[in-house]
C-alpha cells in the first residue's frame, strides 16, 4: 500500500481558527471529514489516517506553531517511513491571488515561515507543496494583520470552493502523481 504524508500548515489555538494563515489546517480538516477520519493528538501534531484506493494517507496538522513546522514534518516522515516525493504540504500564499492555487514539486520558501522551517529541517526544498492563494489586499505595513486575520465575508464562497478543490487535488496527487495533477490544478482560476 502506497503511503503519503499530507501536511496542512497552520497555528494551533482558537485565536488562529478561520484565519488566512490556517488555510492548510482547513484543507486537511476537509480531507479528513470527506473520508470520515478523525484527528487524534499525537507527538508534535494532530494526526488522522485515511485508507483510500489502495493508499494510506497520514494527515498531519503540526502543533509546533508555524515557524517550527519542520520538526513535525520530519518526525512523521521518519515515523511513517514516507518518501519525500510522497509528502505534500498545504499552505497559504500571499504572492498568489485568491483566484489561484499552485501545485509545485519544489521551490523556495518565498518568505513563508512554515516552508522555511521545513527546508531547514529536511535540508532540501525538493518536496511537493500546494499553495493556496490568499492575495495581498492589505495596506503597507499590515501584512501580519492580513495573514493572521479572518476571511472577509465576500471571500468566503471562493475559499470554500477552493478548499473542496484542494481535497480533489490531494486525492489526484496520491493517485495519478504530481505531474498530471499540476497540469490540471495550475490552470484553475476561481471567480472572485
């Protein structure tokens, strides 16, 4: 049975629920919910497991806070013996508009503390990641407030639609691989 590690990035605690920075948590919550899986508190993370189409998905929400996400990713990769290219990280991305998703097999951290931590811990940037565009509609100097802020009401329908599409992309990644999934996912444009 092929094994995959699906990591949603976010921060633990009620202050962060529903914020742009926690979209990774929201996506993996939706994935677990779709497959009837429940999260348990475990070492460095909340973890759920899904068996689907001959694959085992270990779904992880690090409890380390964003800037130490690498510790949780490395621990669960090692514990579950999951290959780097079968590990998918889901995160928010300021550089992408809310209308976009971007699946990549590698790349820079682009200033994202979660990716930075993962790269420093794994000593590579060659791991798959699904970037969820959150846009950058904030005044100069207000980036932190924007990222840690909750979605505006008009944004919620497209966020919900994108979360559902992310679940399909994760399923596709685990069944037909990253190349074919990228061809589909990176063409998507969500109406705002």
